[in-house]
C-alpha cells in the first residue's frame, strides 16, 4: 500500500481560505469592538495608529475618502481616544495620534477576540511560529512598517 503525497492546493484554494479566515477575524474584531462602543472602522483606525499618522495617510491605509476619515476621527476625538496634532514641519498637515485611552481600548479589543483566540489555540507553538513566518512573508510590501 503506497501513500501518495498530498496534492498541493491551488492558488485559488489558498486565496479562498485566506479570505475566509480574514473575514472570520474581521467579524470577530467588529463584534468585539462593538462591545466597547466602537464601530469596526473606528477600531480599525485605532489599530493602525502605532504612532502619529497624517489624515491623508490614514485614509490611504483604510482605502477610503479623506472626508470619511475626518468623521471617524471626529467621533474618536470626542471620546478622547485620539487627538489631532499639527505636523512640526508643515502646520497645515494634521496627524492623528492615539491617546492612552485609545491604545488601551484597542488592546482590550484585540485581547477579547474570543473567536480568533479560540481558533489560534488549536495550533501548537511550533505551528504558530510557522504560520507567523509564512504570513509575514505574504504581508504586502506597502503594509510592512506601516
């Protein structure tokens, strides 16, 4: 009895699986954010703010119109989760900066994503490290360091 090597998945199968996993993670993220009174886009903004980010840059990262970002940032600022700061070299440019409260709330959202955490708990430490290395290689160049 010979055992044939498993057939490699097609690119389409890989893409569909990545999309399904991403969609499930996004639903978990959005539902957890809602428990903290945030829309999915508000939480996404907070998740992207590792440091000061110009409004235009934030719009590009979110793939949306700058006017949409203004409304999202207005609502986050009203809750003291972000603040606007003038660019030191060009005062016309406004940067969005997460406050301590904003960093804390997005940390809690990420920590409380039970569906995602439960799925990842199925992996051993070695499998988790392997998955991380593979996903890091697939991360789009424009997002690295963003």
